[in-house]
């Protein structure tokens, strides 16, 4: 698993992820919102994710494992269309 592409647009950091479950993430450094897109087509928005935690996610050996342990179900989230 790895970050295959990274793009910065203003306050947003957009990463394409090579993972068994995650396709793409978009993190807003201003609002601390993280949008995660999964291979099943669903997208979820996670609130108040610290920037340092997202930095750790990006540099993790396994983004999927890091996400499951440190972000999923730890932070308040909602499904987005």
C-alpha cells in the first residue's frame, strides 16, 4: 500500500492510495475534515482529524491499516454523496 499521487489545492491535500480498501483521500487543513473514498464507491467525511494524524496516515507503511486503527470509528463521520 502506498500513496500513488498527491496534489495540493489551497488548503486541501488530495491523495490517491494503493490499498485493498481505500482509493482516495481529501484532507482540508483548515477545517480538519477528511473525506475518504472506498473501492465500493462509498465516501465518508470524518470530522476534526488532526493534521499531524493525517500526516502520519500519509507516511504509514499501510494506509489501510493505519486508517482502520486510528481514524475509522475513532472520529465522528457521515456518509457523503
